[in-house]
C-alpha cells in the first residue's frame, strides 16, 4: 500500500498522522482515562500470573463479568504453583459457568509448563509466551505490560474499533480495516513507557464511548477522528454478523453436559448425562451425543467404562 509519507510500512490514512495529531490523540485519550480508570487489580499488581489470568478471562467475555471470574479463580489458585498442583477437573469446577471452558484447561496446562520449564515464572519474551497453550498476541502483550513492565501493543476488539475509526475512517473496523493496518497503528500510537496506561485507556474507551454504537457526543476525539464526519451525517456501523442462536446450539449442549459433571462428586453414566441434557434442552439424544464426544476430544471430560467425569484426569 502506498504511504503518504513514502514509508513502505505505513498504510494510507484518510488524514495524515502528523506529530501534532498523534500527540493530541494520546493526550486526549490519556486525559479521558485519568477520569475513568477502572481499578482492576491485575493492572497494578505487577504479577505476571495475575495478568495472564485476567487476559484469558477477558477473551470473548465482557469486562463486566471478567472481574467476577478473575476473583473466583485467584481465590482458588492464588499462585501459578497452586494452579499447577491442582487437577484439571478442579480448574474446570472453579471456572464454573464462565463460558468457553477450554480457557480453564489452557491456564492449567500453561501453569504446569511454566513450573516445569521456567521455574514458575512466566517468560518475558513474546515468542516464549506465544508458545504457551491458549496464549495469543493480546494475552502475551498483557502479560508483558502488567506483569513485566514491558511496552507492547495489545489489540482486542475494542482497540480495533477505536483505531480503525479514528485513523482509518472505517465505521466497522472489525470487517473493513486490515489487521496489518491495525497492528501498525497500535504500535505507532503506543507512547514509550506508558503501555500500562495506554492499552487499558484504549480498551476502556472502546467499551464505554467508541462502542459498536458509538456515543460521539461524549467523545473527546471527534475533531481528530476520521470516522466522525460519517457518523455525524447519519451513517451507521453495520454488525459484522448476527449473533448465533444459543438455545439448542452445540455450545449450549456442551455447557449443559459439563454442568452435569461439575455438580457431581462421582462419575455419571454416559447414557444418563445424554438423556438429562436432551430433556433439558428439548433436543434429540443424537445431538447431545455429538456434543459429549466433542467434549471428550477436547479433553474437557473423559469416558471410562461407560461413565463420564470432568477433566482428562491430568
């Protein structure tokens, strides 16, 4: 892509990112954050493990629920050593109904790897973090930021939305702004030595102001935002895709099956679990069988002599 500044790595922008505009964006967002900062414990603890747990909890979960999941998890497993010494079934029980339970297994497996190979300390290096189960670029950046004090650009759905609108003028950046452009923007805007303020400022601003339906009247960036003129004349951001129906979905069936085992202290007959879930969800037992088999394949439950149990037994 041709650059206004002639740099091969800089994407085309509707409005040039001059030093003055760059500085104004940073200042206004950080000023906004100073007034709206959320006192989340992992942002000030300096604990890489706490940062890891928070980042994993935040995957595909609204921040309003993250703190509840985080506090429950940290109460049960206050250190990475405590998590590593627990069984995966215990981790799944503590995760409870938080959704996407593979995240609990990823945390558990990561804890064991870190204790076995890294002396119980999460690595500082990005590539070493990315090699851990369930750790992607966002989670790695959060661990580096809040756990090790390292500047790294974090990119979640809220940050994609803010950067895509402010710099590229896209109303629906999740669909329209190239990932390479978002990555360039995140790294370009990151102020030196301020990642622990800047990344959460972008995340919180994207959740509270530059939301899917933005509240431009409350936005301090309107005069700097490339998308604002479009919103101002009545254009709207179309949803990327319709929310999938949960009732009767495989995700619901998987969750109901896990709940049956989470609430039992003893193994439960496979046929009993299937029958109970089919009755509760009002679906055919064949569909529940498929859901149970997928849980077994994912290591979330295990089948032994016709009985199901939570976890893989590790």
